[in-house]
C-alpha cells in the first residue's frame, strides 16, 4: 500500500526538501505508517512522535482530513491511498 | 586567544567573542533560532571545540545538537542523542544540563534531564545512556517536579575520583562515589519550606550546587530559600546566608581558581522573584560564605528581572571572569571577579544558560 504524507514547510528539510512523501507502510495503522516513515527519515519522525511512540502534544496529525486524536490515535486506520497531513498546533510564544 | 561565551536563550543561541582579554565582546547570532536552548557546554577536550546544546524545538520536541565549527553548522543524532529506553515508559521532556567530564575522561559527557534522570555519553555527546543507578533509586517516584519541571539540573563529576554529585528540583543532592552505580541523598542541614518536615532526608528543592576551587568536598548550594555550604562532600550542610539581603535565588557559582570565592544573585522570595528593591546585584564571598559583599558597579537599578539557575557562570581566566544573564535578555560580564560589570548583550530573549571558555 502507499500513503501520501504531507508535511509543513518547516519539516521539509528533514525529508530531503519535499513536503510530499510517498510512504509504503507494512500495516494499516498510523503507528505502522510512522514506523515506515522513521525507517526512512528518523530525524523527521522524531519531530512527530517521542520515543514512546506518542504523537507529540503540539503536533496534529490528520488522516484524510480527520484529527487522529478524535479517532483511534496511533491505531487509526490508514487506508491505501490515504493522505496523512502533519501540522504544528496553535502553540508557542 | 579568544574568550568565548555561549548564551542560550528561550529562542536561540548567541555566541560572544572577545579577542582583547575580555575588555570588549562581539555578539554572533542567533544560532538555532526559535529553539529553546536550556543547556549548553563548550567542550575543549577535542581537536576542535565542540559546542553542545540541549534544545527544545517547541512543537517538535527536545534533543541535543552539536557544532564542531563554533556554530557555523549543527548536527544531531538521527535517532536522538537522549532517548529513554522502552521499559522506562516515559519520554525525554527537556535537557537541563550538559557537562563534559575531565580531561582524563575525554569522551565522557553527562546530561541532566527532565523527567528526573542522569545520562552519560562516552562518545562526546552524540549518544547518551541512562544512568540506571539513579533512575532505579527507590526515592525517584517521590521526587516531585517544581514549577519548572522535575529534573536533574546539576551534574558535578569530580575530576580526581569516581564521585558524581547531582542536584534536583525537587529531590535535593545525591552523590555517587562509584561513577553512578550507587546513590545516596546528602541533604542533612538543607531545609525545606514546602513540607511538614523542615529537614527531611531528601526532597529538597536545591536550585544549584557549585564546587569550591580548593577542595572537592567543599560545595555551595543555593536552595529554595537558604544558601548552604558543605565541607564533607554533602554529608552535612550549614547555612551561609547571613549577610545576604535575601536567601532565595537560583544560581550559585564558585571561582575555579580562587578558594573560598563564590557568587549568588539574591531574589526576594519564591513568590516574588525579583531583586530586593529592584536593585540587580551580585553578592560575592571571599571566605566560603562567612561574609558577603554586594557588587553593583555596572549593574542596573530598577531592574525587575531575575537570573535562571544556569544563567550565571565563571570562566577559567586570571582573574576569573563572571557572566550573568537575565530574564529580560541582558548579559553582564565582569573580567575582575565581579568588581565591575559591563553590558555585553541586551534585548535577547530570556537568558537560560551561559557558559564560558578560553579557546586555544
């Protein structure tokens, strides 16, 4: 299966300059997708999740437009052909 | 010779250089813009000086970065220099302290982190291992976080032995005599104001500890109320606060080459973290805390600011230079042990840490 990951501009440098990545996860969950992403881009994936695997507090992940926090978190289903968008949340100072 | 001062702030790192024995300084930065730099060290034990920075990307989490070209380029370990092992069940929240060990242990670097944890690197800071002896200490579940978070914020490896001293908020002072395997609390005499027992075995909120130039057993502690000294490696502590206008504050710095000399920056209280009367002053002792002298030449009045625990340091120069950074983004430098200060940076973000080095 193939999933398109859409990154914010500030993370594109960690993915070779691209804001759009085609990722081939071995399973059909968000955790599987992030594992596949980590294998290719470990520094990028560290920005998205911590070492326990948890998505960072101020990072939002949307699967086909839906915030995974209001779905099944890391167990959220990611279908073949899905678009997974990563965005920084409203935070900072 | 170049004197270098690394200034870590809430929103980036600046490097100040002096080519004239610390009379004038040129500021270079920002480096790591928009990243919190709460810990920095300048490791001179390598062929090229290595600047290590404990950073917080804000949205994107904490890590350690390093530069071997004095800030021109920065690198980080792919999978993270500091990662809690899976069985710990927690994630790194913040790097509070980066401390190169002695010249005899040239690749060893220590890190103090949040949550309360101590880390040891044997590759110059590229990767760190959790010091299990402290992590598995039975007291750890009862070390509570202070307002800034629960962390090992001070790491003091003794260059002449296997002793390692750490300080934590809260938790207090713990010492290992075997390089980190076994740990014991050493807080006798250090008081607390936030619990029913004023002199508990551990649990103190020790803000900073510094080692005297003359004797590794003599240390100074700025506590959450109280300034203390030990002459027996922490087995007992005595108050040395008499003569200070207030006994609250965060940093304490000991002179690296002048025995008995140390500095503090008193603040009114935990509920009023400003200098007494708004007069920003450094206080110095020359006699290991028996007496204190107020130092203010070049420091401002009407400065309602404060100094974070690592935003004060000394250099290795002769006479000792001291550097103090404030929460309103100023850095004051003294090349004469505090007799006079000059403003070398202003309008920076909150200064979180300063570290000085003399480059060969």
